[in-house]
């Protein structure tokens, strides 16, 4: 994938220099969807269903104008998201896909702890006690 991005940038750098600089600078964000299972990529590579839901929320809030409190606002947003989620198509979950998602979740939420590269200093008081 990185070679394809390099080729694309090389081809269009003269015509669109600012866009190609942005593409090179944000290379990791362009390909983040590739870390997910292959059967999910087509669905998550764009955010259209999320944007549509946010648009509907803004439209409803605009009509109301003002909420009595945080609870009424959260209730409306929850109801809109609940209603919108009924129309979302589900993802196919295969054992390999589940494993990929578990590995990704583990990598994001539980990053490995670095191993110290220097020797641990033993305090002088402990050295004398031995």
C-alpha cells in the first residue's frame, strides 16, 4: 500500500503540491482501515452513516432550540442514535475477523510496557545490608 501511495504522490505532486504534501503527512490515517478485518473494510472506510446521524441530530436540536437540562439533551441524542442504529447493516463476524479485532483492541487499550534498557541501580543502603 505504501508503494501505491508513493506512486500516486509522485504522479500528482507537480499538479497538486499542497494536496500531495498533506497526503504524505497523513499517510497513517489514510490506511488505518486496513488494520480491521477485510470483511469490514468496505463498510468502515467512509463515515457517511455517522455523518448522516449527526446531521439528523443537528436538525432535531435546531427545532427544539433550547433544552431544560443535560438529561433532556442526552435523551434526545440517545433516541436518535437508537433509531438510526436500527437501519445500520451489521458486520459479518468470522472467527478470523474476531481475532483481528481482539488483537487490535488489545494493541490500542493495552500497549506493551517497554522493557528497561538500563541496569537497575541498587541503593547503597541495600548493598551494605547484604
